[in-house]
């Protein structure tokens, strides 16, 4: 979507709604993986920033050092959030802003984690 397409949308509110729905559906189909600890902890997020899965290698699980595991899970999640934001920016760019999509206001720079 280029700037010309965005300008056309503002002239046709129904088209703008339709494009927002289409973009939202495409966003929801996205899936990214973040990791930490050299891939020992992996987190998969969907396009709505929902966590689909967490994978933890058995060798990183140390009952005597639970805080380290907590840090690895948090780092993997934050890595996945960053990757998802980058992917959305590259795939949807400026077209996502101004469409009234939930969470898009701070999507490409807001804080998570």
C-alpha cells in the first residue's frame, strides 16, 4: 500500500473500513519466533501479540536458578515482540497507521514486556 492508496481511502470511508478489516486479518495471520539463551528458550507470537507457544530446553531448567529461567523467557518474549513489530512495519508500514486498528497507534514503537 502506497501513500496514494492511503489518500484514496480517506475519500471513501467504506473502502477504508474494508481495507482495515483486510489488513487486520493479514496481521492476525502473522507468526514470529523470538529466542534467548542461544535458542534455549523460544517464544512464538501471533499477529495479535498473543503467545502461541513457549519451548524451553531441558538443559536450561535449573531448580536452583529459577530467576535465570524467568529472565530467559522474558528476553525471548521481548525478542518476539520486536520481530513482530519489524515484520508489521515492513509488511504494512504507513498503511497500518490511521486505519483505526486496535493496538496500531503505538504498534511500531510502543512498549511491551
